[in-house]
């Protein structure tokens, strides 16, 4: 089960993929559940991206955009 903070982080990643000040523990927890991927396009920036499984979870919980 996701914590409220992890769920909020998932929603923020969905809406603002270029933000890079996410809590590392939240990113790891979401990646471990296969809800996001964490790409490193260059050494200076983390680029998390919501997976299909993450989008499905958000849709089931009513947090997906129409």
C-alpha cells in the first residue's frame, strides 16, 4: 500500500515530469512497485516517469486526467 506522500509524489510525477526535487525514498518505493521508472538522461538530473501500471493505479483511484 502506498503512503499518502508516495501517492502525492506519483501524482506530481504524472503532472510535472521535469521536476527533480522529489524525495529519494518515495522515488525508490514507487520504482520498487513498478509505478515509475527512474531515468538518468544526464548526470545532473533525475527524470522519473509514470509507468503503465502507475497510470492504471491513478485511473482506478480517480486521479487520472480524462
